[in-house]
């Protein structure tokens, strides 16, 4: 009943807000039809700013379309703002409109408007997952705002860049940016907001990351001193609690346990609700580590379990992964419960590897964006060099012609007796010119080949980021929304509703993980960093290992998996590539086979070949889709029988790995009956 009343009240507030905002907006829209130039641009900017606060989506769409039609033939700068709004409010998903708007502002040399567009471009591209363009625009905004002295936009760009570097563990780059922004707060003596304290605490965390406890202590002590004397609620207690907990960590690392426990007690005295949930998790973690350090294992385990969620799969998005599992392993090891210790150590190792792979992908995106930003200037330099070469060619030809004319002139003066010498000189001059032309043509050809290689590399990069933006944003965004929904309405949901949300979150996180794994393998393969490592390995054991990884998924759908291998088979090839290919094929078979279906793995061998068949009686593949399965330009993506979402990269990765292994892969399928993938590999040992 209470929740129902809350929903009714919320709807009334939304309707009231929409009605309150619609009237002045209507007046502004009527007014822009009478304005021109800078006045029109100013009024359209006001409308755009009002739209960002408007609640009703249909009203946003209607107003955006009206402003778009009014401005398109009146003023190109005002129209540029309407181009941004068409994408910002989901009326169009054409990102090229962003650059159109920016180019209009650049054409009119309106640098303030260029920066204004860039701020929204960065926000929109980050929301849509187009990380490479977001980084390039962010770097452009940083340089332009610094050039014209727009300090607030410059600090905003540095702040976003610093957070990106910090989250990607590029700590030195983050430290430089954070210190530059912090200097502004110091000069302005502006300490009434949480941001400067976060900057100081991040600098302390960077020092801890670099194992410099002295510098970290200085940063956290400084943050604590200023916050205690200046900061007010609602951020005061939360900021003080977090800073004290980081000092607890430093005292623990230095073995000063008495000071650490004293600070823990101070944190416990803050009123309930004044310390946010993420800081409370930091409290449990630091207290668990502190109890472990003083050998109070029971209390350490008690605090650790407060960090341990009921559903271990959702733990993959948790802040303290994988440290909680490492702590559990250490506690049980000290208590000589070696089975449990080994279990948690295995989970810790797996999660650490997964997080490291995700971090490598993030760092690659950031570094590649920086490299592309610098490449733009390099391409301009290449064009200048080409023009210089053309000019040199003209100068050489002109010089040759001048010499020829001089020779002719001298020949006429000397007379007929020197005619043969003149002819020889002319022939020699022509020969030199042809040599120069050949040399220049070769240089031009090399430049053209280099440009072609750059374009091919850039196309591959665009495909890679297109896959990330299109496929990764869905499951990650869904997972974030599901967790946020559960956090915001936890008490209102019953157990069945919570379980449904958690089940959806598990599927989304699994999709994200599978995509990241395939993206990492595929990108390394495209960069030529993956080469086969031939080893003698047992096919039977490899198939069993892969099945154990996907067994839970097949059991959830009550599927029968039949593995038929008549004898032990050993081959010499790359074991990791083989297991990656088999994992993708099994995952697809499980995904596209209904509940209660059948999946078969059959291995045959001859004197010189090993053949692996992966069969299922699932939904099959349409005939027109089969030729596109292994083509990156026609990336296929289908939902499974339980609405599982595919990554779109699995079969591409299978084909590349099988070809690198010297084998072949083929597919046979009938829609509604099932599919069979056949792998042929090399010599049997």
C-alpha cells in the first residue's frame, strides 16, 4: 500500500513539473521565430538547457523537432545546437550529426560553442560506449579550452581524463592531472564540496598503489585536517570516515595496530545513515584485515562475511574483488582448513586474471585514443612532406631545363665544331631527369602504400571499437540498471522479484565476460600477437576441461551432453587455441539448444587427421546466414533459446585460431533441426 501511494505521488510531481516547464518553453519557441544572429543562438541554447531538465520524453521530442525545423533555414549556428539535441534526446542515433554541429561552430570560429558541443559530445559518446571518439574529443576540448583560457571547461576535461586514467590503473598520468586540478582549489581556497577531498584521497590511493606509505599518510592526513575544519553535511561524515579508514590501512601496514583500532572506533561513532554504503564496505574490509593482522581470525572472518554477497556470481562487480577471496583463503589456511583455503585461492586467482584482462583492454583503448590524436598531426606532417617532394621535383626539372638551355647557348657560341658535345650533354641531361623522375615516383609509391596500410589499420580499429560500443554497452548497461533498480527498491521487492532481477544480472554479467574474453583474444590476434605454440596434448582431457567450464549452463537448461571418444588421442598443436575454439562452439550449442535438448561431441581420427564434431538439435541456422558466419563485415548476432545474447565474435575467433593451427572449420545446419560444426586438425601422435 505504501509503495502504491509513493508511485501515485511521484507521478503527480512529474506531471506538475512537466506542466510547470512547458509554458515558458512554449513562449521561448514562439520567440525564436522572430530572432536572428546571436540573439537567436542564445535563445536556442536556453531552450536546449531547459530540455535537459524536462521530464516528459514526448514533450522533448516535439519541442526538439519544432526547433530543428525553425532553425535549419535561419541560422547555421543555432541549427548546430538543434543537431546536438536531436541525438541527445534519442530522436536520432546518427553520431555524424555531432561532428556536423562542431564543424559549423568551427567554420564560424565560435570557440565557446565548439567547447560547449565537445562537453556534450564526450558525455554522449561515453554513455553510448564509443570510447575512442570520446577520448579524442576530450583531448581536443582540453587543448582548445586551454588555448582560449576557458578554465572551467579545461578543469572539467582534466577531471574526466584523470578519472579515466585512474580507473585504468595509469596512475602516473592520473596523478599529474589530479595535482593540477587540486592546485586550483588550493589557490581559490574552495573546500566546501566533496570534489577536492576526492582528489586528495585519490592521490593518497595512488601513493598506496606505488607502495609509498609516507606520501599516502601525508595526503590522507591533509584531507582529514581540512575536512574536519571546513566540510559540512551531507558529505562531512562520509568523507571523514573514508579518510580515517585509509589511515587505518596505513597504520596496519606499518604494524601500528593500536592507532588503527582507535580510528576504527571513531568511525563506528558516526550516526547511522551519515556514512554511505561504499564507505561502510570499506569499513568492513579494513576491520577484517586488521583483525587478521592481530590473529583474531574469528572476528576477521565475521567482518569478511559481511562483504561476501549471498550470490557469488554478482560478486564479479563488487569493489573488493578479489581481495575478499584472498582474505578468506588466508584465514582458512592459518586455521589449517586447507580444502576451503584452496577453494577460495582458486576463485581469487580466476578473478584476478579476469580483472587484469579487463584492465588491459581499458588501457589499450585509452592509449590507442591518445595515439590516434597524435596521428592526426602526423598525417598533416606527411601531407606537407608530400608537397615538399613535389616542389623538389619541380625544382629539379627546372634546374635540368636551365642547364640544357645553358648548354645550347654555349654550343651556339662555340659553333658547329661542338655540336656532338652539345648532343651528348642534352642526352645526359635527359637521362638525369628520367632518373630523378623514377626516384620521385618510387618515393610517391612508397608513401601511397604507407597511407593504404594506415587506412587498413584504421578500418580494423574502427571495427574493433564498433563491436565494443555496440555489443558491450548493452549487457553492461543492463547490469548497471538491474543493480541500481535492486539497490533503490530493495525493501519494496519481495524475494521472487529480487531473484528475477539477480538472475537477469547474472545473464548480463556473463554476456559481458564472454564478450570481453573474445574481444581480447580477437584483438590480440588482429595485432599479430597470437601465434601457435605447438605442444603434445591429450584431446580427451582438453574436451573434459572445456566441458567443466560450461557444464553449469547446460545443466541449467537440463540438456544432455554426450561425449564420444573411442580412445585416447594426442596431437601436436596449440592447446589454448584448441580449448578456446571448443569453448565457443559448446557455448553456442548450449545457447541455441532448447531446454531438454541434446548436444554431442564426437572425435574421430585417421592416420594423419583428427576430426571433432560438435552437434546439437537446436534451432539451427537460416541458409542465408551461414555464408556470413565467419565474416567480420557481416557480424551475426542472435538471441539464444533462453534469450541469451551472443557476443558476435565467437565464430570469427574460431575461424582465425583454427587457420593459425593449420586446420579447417566447416558448418552444416538446418533451421529447426540443429547444427553441426566440424573441425579438422593435424597429425595424430
